[in-house]
DNA sequence: GGGGTAATGGGAACTGTTCGCAACAACGTG
DNA sequence: CACGTTGTTGCGAACAGTTCCCATTACCCC
C-alpha cells in the first residue's frame, strides 16, 4: 500500500484493465499503463493530445500515434469511448461513465447529461422515422445558459 | 419570363442573391453565379467537394478553395448554411430550408426532421441546464431503421 | 475603357487522425 | 534466465477537410 491509493479508484483498476488486455493477447506496456492511469484520473473528456501531454510528463518519448493506437485498442476492449463535441478533436473517457453530451457552440463547454434527458427526442425520432438516437458518441450542440445570457445582453441595444 | 421559372424558386433567385452580394460590396463573379445555381438546384446536403465537381463541369478552372470562400461569403449573407452530419465533410444547403438533422452512424443516411421533433429534448435541456439545443448545425447521430433492422438480424444468432 | 479592389487559381499550411515500417520490448518457452 | 515470437513503439509520411497566402485576374464604378 504505497502512495498509489488515491482517493477514487484509480491504480487498482489499471491493473485489472491490463489483465484484460493480456487476456485478449495484448501486452502490458508502460505507455499503456501510464495512459490508463491518466484515464482513470479525474477530469474526463480529454483529447488525444491532452492525454499525450499528460503521459509525456511521465514518459516523454511516448508518441502521439501511440496514444491513438492505445485508445483505439482500449476502445475495442470496451474500456474507453470517445465523443465528438462539435468542432475540434474528439475526447476520450472511460466507458463506465455513460451519459449523453450537450455541447455549447459558442464557448465549447460540455454538459454531461443523463440519457433520460434525451427520451423525448428518442421517442419522437423512433415514432417518426424508426430512428434510434445515440447522444453519447456525438454531442447535441446548442448554446449554454451563460452564452445565451451574454448574447441576449449584447444584442439588446 | 423564360424557362427560369422552375417550380420552386430557382434561377431567378440566383440573381437576387447576386444583387445582395453586390449590395454588400461584393462582386457577381462567374464562379459565384454557377455555385449559386448548383445550390438552388435540387438535392441538398452537398459537400464542398461535390459542389466543386458540379461547378467544374461548367467552369473547370474553379478551384476548391474558391468554393469554400464563396460558401463562407454566402453563409455570412445568410443565404447558405452548413451542417455537420457526423464524420466526414460538412454539407451545405440553402438557409431557407430550415430543419434539424438526424444522421445514421452506420450508413451515413441523413434525415431532415422538422424542428418540432426536437421539442421534447429542447424543453428538457432548457429546464435542466438552461441549454438551448440547435439540431440544425450539428446533426443528432444514431441509427436509422434500416441499419437497426440489419444489425438486429445479424446478431440474432 | 481605365483604375481601384474584390475575387481568383494555385499551392502551401494547418489540424486531427491514420498508416507503414524498422527497431524494440513483453512474456511464454525451454 | 537467455531466446524467439510477435505485439508495440517511435517516427515520419500520408491522409482528409479546411483555411491561408499571394501574385494575378477581372468586376464594375466613373
């Protein structure tokens, strides 16, 4: 029991995932371990580049493409998912955090919304088109409260 | 009153838009005119590259960057809007066609949905977060009826 | 029909991501 | 615990989509 027991549930789970990786014929490499530690650390919705920087603070030689490949692999194993929040790079987070995304076109702020919030649209789309929406992979865009207030104030001359 | 009176509002409007362009200090160039004709032609949700090809069938020298610049300009004038339908390039259409977008992650099919369809989510997001969704600029992704049927059939072993 | 300047063709640059490949390192085996 | 297999890595090139820069062109106002 070293310093490894951070308050959440971090390092223990890293090893679990690495075990899973090896079951699947993969290997427990250092870059993979560090990446996982960063993913288990608090603060979700990190881009590949942000993750790369975090990893590189510990292992400077880890290349961005390695990050991408590992994220892809972890996604295949169901450990990680990515979401597109509008323009800009995709963001990655643990697959355990299941939620839809609302993202502000003006400021880029992202809200994690319970899937239930989308039920109204889900039913309407299903009824009208047989279309099953998935608000997890691609965010629903719009304008957050703060930006709406600011924009409303600005144009109320 | 020539053949120009298509059932909707096509070529006549091209000149109207060009007039508007000139009011705004712009010029009525050939590439701009041809691009507008293509935009007024039926079949919406064209990518910049598709539009470029269509324009180039008439004026082969028009460069893709010219298409982008003109689309940007027309968007600034409120004539055109673009929508992001998931992965892949943005699609452009006349700003008069106001609708939300549902786009299938599996096959890429896009449904144009009346904005009313999104009311349920709009109200929920507003109530919960003060967030105002806009389903026009970014599509809501998911899975269309056909793909769902296919996928359900495939995994029912 | 000339001049000021918006717009163009062309290509380079840019972002985000994927790919190819030779060198490397994890780890099961002997 | 050296060894070989093979998954992984670092690195750069390639890619898609889009924007930017710049010298040249061509609108269109007078």
